C-alpha cells in the first residue's frame, strides 16, 4: 500500500478539526487543586494508534529489495513500461481527486 503525503495531511487535518479542549472552571482560592487530566476521544485514540503503526513501518522493505537485487544479478529482472506508467498515472489521478475533494 502506498501512502502519499497528501493522505497523511488529510488525516492530520481531520484530527485537528475534531480536536476539542475541555474547559473547567478555575478553582476558588484556598481549595486544593486537582491534577490535570486529558481525555482523548475514541477517534483520537484510534488515530494515535494508526499514526504509531505508520511510524513503526520500515522505510525499506528488505525482502523486496533482496528479491529484486537477486533478479537483477541473475538477469531475470524485466521492467514493463506499461505497468509502471499505469501505476504512475493512477497515483497522479488519485492525488488529484483527493486534492479536489478537500
């Protein structure tokens, strides 16, 4: 799965749009102050987990690199220009549609 920078920005925008701050009344003088507390919505918790999962993904897929390196070394690696062009155009179209939707 390819995750573009636009997609990550959209997720961050949704999170920031839904972020709410809970305000409390100031304490009266002489009362003991309680501890500060942060309560995250279930959506924010889910977002935090997804963000952590994305951060934990490796930057390089070692097994894929090894496979392609071996295929190049053995002379069995062939690039199909049509497939590459199709994927590039598909990515451009997806990013453009997403950009127009925001």
